[in-house]
C-alpha cells in the first residue's frame, strides 16, 4: 500500500488474489487511514480502477469524478473516490 502524505492520496493497495474476500484489504485500509489521521490528513483520495470500485465503496469511499488515466501508455477509465476521515 502506498500513501502520498502531501495529498492524502492512496496510490495503491494490492492483495494477493488468493486472499481476496478475506478482509485483509480492508484491514490494510484501516491501518493506512489511522496513520493518515495521525499525520493530520482529513481526507483520503484514490483513483480506483473499475475492479476496485466496490472495495473502496465498502470501505466508505464515494465516487466524486470519472476520468481517463494514462497507465503504461493506455487510457484506463478510473473513478476518483474520496473519504472524509
């Protein structure tokens, strides 16, 4: 998991596919959010891929915008998602 402290942006959280639905991703997000609060961050943001939208919604994030993101030379549809801490 990667948090950009200056902006409160979650740049990535990855869980082994074999552990999907085990709750480990949500536990990682809770830890990350707690550390962000300790750093004085009051809002977290992420660019969620279509596969990750439900995960972030389940963890309290809301879609605020849709956009295309250049990832390795390809325009990928992502949703900007935000959570107030």
